[in-house]
């Protein structure tokens, strides 16, 4: 009920997305990063004192340039590889299996980090508006993850429509804030942030403009600002989810996303500098004027800009905070679409368990969503929903995939520019033109993303990013050996010249413990199968009970002509003597087919399982490892199970008035005529 009705596979086309819905689904992550990208950039520069904030415009310009190049690069990826594999597919087809797995491990980790960072940042902005919620930071973050999971399990289209309103609210409110802020600035009206009057104490002592500490700090600030680039690849991975024409719609969405992100990033960074926002990594040490640093959470950059532009009691301030918190929370939705799609591609290529390939009731890859949520919850709880702690693990994965993907595209364009005999001169010329354009864009993208990757690795390694270099190899190894396992199983079960069919002989046993209806039903089923050689087998755990059973069996043996074999069990074991007997029988009779019939009680209430020893299930599991042995479970449903239909709803009060017929009770008489049916069978055979 909560997740909605099941959807038929015929409804898959109706779940495809128009551009207006695809934008908030696939772009909420890069758009929302405007809320924490400038914040992280300014925070790192503040470590060296207020004077270093003068470098923020130059660093922001580099981030914008990089964003533009990456957007143009992924437009090329979308056109060349529209199947949804993104950088993974590019690497697989152009560079080989190992680079592709590096990309896959990086992207999977990045998607998990997207959920963790976005949720933590959204919670942070929510607490900025309502500081009294700070003690429940982790609980709020966990609740948001569960909420997003539930919404996404309802279906791609439904989640997109639900998330479109907050995303567009955020975009509109931010542009209104930027426009109002610049208008006030140009007209001479003061813009003063909450922290503008705070003195800043630098933690990193920078003696001159050329020392190594300054360079490292600037590089670190640039790396933190690049967090605004995360999630750009999601559109390239989600091309199959677009309406036709898929490539054109995906490219248009990519362009709109890039243009919007650039304008918002520039505007927020500029207003933060104009209003003199001071945001510190360690506020109690760096902001000595702020006396409440030990108890109150630090107000986010977006909150301070909103307060400076509109005032802290203005309704627009709360609209901006609500929109920012909502879009940051919904930014995780990008990962909820990207991670399952990528994991399904990996499962299709046998690098991930096949369970990730299956669509759920609502036509979404529900297993992938559940895996993503579980991993994100572990990180959120481990890092106590801290944005500063989590963001150190961010970026490295995405820039690894960026770089390898761009290198793969260079090889793709290199193949494309070579003339092909099957094509005309005009077609070859068009391919060469497109290839040269691709080489220029993707080459520049590879150089820039590779440089950023090196910078990010150097500057963030000692601040927690070392964990990424442990997790990524683990994911790589898991995927590598998963493929090896599937390949091994495929070779093992494949038909070859030595494959033969046809067992010589047909031997069956019915495991008998007592003379009751379930036992006789199993016996009846075995008799109806007409095996060449059939025996009733009793494992003598209790010698006294075994003698009594042998005595009772004599009444049936004459009528059925079915011998009883008693297997001794001196150590009161049930399975092992039976297994030894079957192994000995197979050794003596070669490739004879052996069938074992086991009666099994089926109950309707969970508590009834406590009162039964589940012997049939345990024996079945052990017998499955014996060659040449087939196990047949013959169910006997107790009365409690007769009214438990797991495939339909239960009979409810008032159903009789609505014409619903109550399920009839079964007459348990089937086993009483075993002897009579056996006699009839023998007459037919004669």
C-alpha cells in the first residue's frame, strides 16, 4: 500500500521521463552542491586568515571553467554511448576490463557518498534554521534516508514528480536571492552577514605568498570547491530513463543543468564575499568573538547570505532555508537513480550479483536502492552526519571516473577518425570532423580532471580521504572475483562432448517414521510415480519404536508388496545413516537414479514452527550434496494452513454479503485409500 500497486512490464514506457522531470531527478546533486561547494571553498581559505579570501574569485573561476568543460565532455559521452553505462561503458569498450572496474568502484563509492553528504548537508541547513534540532542530527539524517528510499521505491516517474517542486523552488529562490543581493549591492544598500564582524584567527601560518603552505592551502580550497562538480555524470548514466529522442533530451538536460549550476555557483560565491561571510572549520579556535561556538551550530553560508539579503526574520529567509535543505536532501535522489542503473549494468556484465539486475514491483531496481541506502546509513552513523568529515571522502571517486572516462573517449575518437571502406567520403569526412571536436573537448577534459584528481588526492589524503583508497580496491576485488566466479560456473555447467544423459536404473525410497496421513500421502505419491524399485525406509533412532513400526508395517506390506528397510542408527542420528546407506547403494549400482520422498508439514501460523523439528528441511539440504539423488518434498497442510492463502487476501467479515465464498475445508481422506489405489494400479499393469 505504501509503495503503490504492482506495475506490469508493459508500463515501462510510461515511466520514462520528460526533460522537465529529468532535470530535478538527475541534476539535483550538482545543483544542490551550490549550497556546500562555495562553503567548503571559503572555509579552507579561512584557515589562512581573511586575507586569503581575495583568492576566492580566481579559484571559483577555475571551478566554473572545469564545470563547463566537463558538461561539454559528457554531452559527447551521451551521444557516443547512450545505453546508460556512462564512464563505465566508455572504459570497458575502449580501455578494457580493469580500467572499467576502477571506474565502476569509483562511481559506486561516489553514489554512496552523494547520499551521505547530501543528507548530512541538508540536515545541517535545516538545523541552521532550527538550532534546537541539533541534538537529533543523526536521527534526522537517518529518517531522511529512509524517506527517500520509500519514495524512490514507488517508481522513477513518481519520485521525479514528487521531487520536481522542491528542486524548482530551490532554483527559483536562489536566483531571486542572487538578483536581490546584486540589486542591493549595486544600489549601495549594505549586505552584512551574521559572521561579518567576527575576527578570524588563521590556523595555518602563511609567512609569504610563495611558501609551500600557501600553495597547499589554495590547492586544497580548489579541491573542496570542486565538490560542486559531483553528480554531473548521472545524466550520462541515466539516458535510458529519458523519453525519445533520448540522446537529444539527455544532452539538453545536461546543458540546462550546467548553465544553471554555473550561474548559481558564481552568484553564491560573489554574495558570500560581498556580505563578508566568515565560515570556519574550527569555529571555537578561529572565531574567538563567537561565544556560543561550543553549544550552537555554525550557520551555513547559504543561511548567512539569505539573512544578509532578506533579513533573518523575513519569510524569504525561511523559504531559502527550506528550499536549500529540501534540495540537498533530494540531491541524494541522483544517487538513487544512478546507483541502481549502474549496478544493473554491472550485474548484466556479471560483475555484480544477479539480484541487482531484477526490477521490483514498481519497475525500479529495488535491490540496488536497498544496497545504496544501507551503505549510506553506515557512513552517516559512523561520521555522525558531519558534512566536514564526510566531504573529505567525496570527489576522489568522481574525478577518478571523470579522468578514465575522458581517456577512454580519446581512444573512441581515435578509432572514429580512421576512414572506413563501408562508408562514403562524405560520411568519413563527417566522422573525422566530429572526432576532431571530440578529441579537443575530451582531451582538455582529461587533462583538467586528471590534474584535479592529483590535487584532490594530495590535499585530502591525510584529512580522511585515505579511506577511499581502501574501499575502492575492495570494491574492485569484489567485482573482479564475482565475474571470475560466474565465468567458472558457466564453464562448469556448459554442455560439452562428454555430456551424456540417461541413468541406468530407477530406485526410490520413502522415508517413513510413523504411520500417519502425511507419511501415507508421501507413500502414495511415490507409488503413483511407478518407480522400478521402491522401498520404505525407517531410520531406527529408537529401537523400541522401530520394532513397533516394523510390526505395524506388516499390515501394509502384504497388500502393497512394498518392503520395509530399517537402517540402524546407534548414535541416534537421522541424516548420517541415511546418507551412508544411499552412498553405499550408489556405489553398488553405478549411475542408478535415486529418488527420496520426504513428507513435510505446512503450518499457517509462525508460532507453529516452534513445535515441529523441521527434519525434512534439514535432510533435504544434506541430500542435495549427494550425486544422483533427487529429493521430493510432499507437503501436508494442517488446518491452520488451509485458510492462509499467501497469494490472495484473507476472508474478511462482510464477504458473505458481497458474494465472496469462504474457502472450503479440505477433507483429509486422501491417504485412506492408498491400498485400494495400489490394487487398482496393479490390475491396470496386469
